């Protein structure tokens, strides 16, 4: 991010795989056409992950233009949701967990429901 006064209010991830060769215009088109969302929303960070899950891209509108961020891990992979292509809002805590290498979704299955 280049502007220091922009705070991230919402994080939306594109679950599944995204073509990581896409730049700003390609990711804007993905947000609009595939997910029917408006990428021109100040403070909303859109995250994308490719096939190998070792890198992610972030798209953020800063009010006067877009910022494209990329992070490639030197070792390991992100625990990226593999379900069908959809956009999903996550909390800032889930965002922190994702970047720290933990899964967003709980891997603990409840056997018994509380009465």
C-alpha cells in the first residue's frame, strides 16, 4: 500500500484458483464479472491465490487508483480454501491467521450438537 491513510475495512478472498499472470485490469474484471462485486470500494482488499498456493495477490482501491500487492513465500504454502469459485468475506482476524499460515476454516468437526 502506498497511501498511509487507507485502512482495510473488509477483506474478500476469491476462493479456488486465480490465474496469477493477471494484472490490475484482469483482477478488476475478475471481481466484476465472476463475483458481481464492485472493486472500487475504498478500504476493501481483494485477495487471490494461484495453483501452487505459494503466492497471493491483493487488489486495493485507494480512492484515486488501485494498488496491486504480491507476496511470495520463500517456504511453505497458504491454507487457501479450495471450494468452488466464489468470493467470500473474511474477518481481519481470519486474514491475519491466513497470512500466518493457518487455515481460515476450522478443521475440527463437531460430532455431537449441543442440546
